């Protein structure tokens, strides 16, 4: 009987996605903070929109990375 092994290429891909997600998790709230500090500036709305998109991207990438890591361990 054959034992299941972790697919290392898929695992590395999942870890890279999680690393990008971690960066976005710090960048999104930082941009929101910068936007709210400078509410009287003309770039307030564009920076806030970009910050919200980055926060959404961080959540998406976290789920995708976790799913990829689990696929490397449990799929054939």
C-alpha cells in the first residue's frame, strides 16, 4: 500500500501565496490609517479605495493560500 506524501511544489506555491497575503494584511490597514489621517487632502478617496481593495485581496489570498497548502497535503 502506498503512503500519501506532501507535494512539495504545491506546498511552496501555497506558502508564497500566504507570504503575499501577509504583506497585504499589513499594507491594507496601514493605507487605511494614512487615508484617515489625511482626510483634507485631495488623494483621500483614491487612497481609501486602494486600501479597501488591498484588504479584500489579503483575505482572498489567505483563503487561496490555505486551500493550496491543504491540497498539497491531502490531494493525490
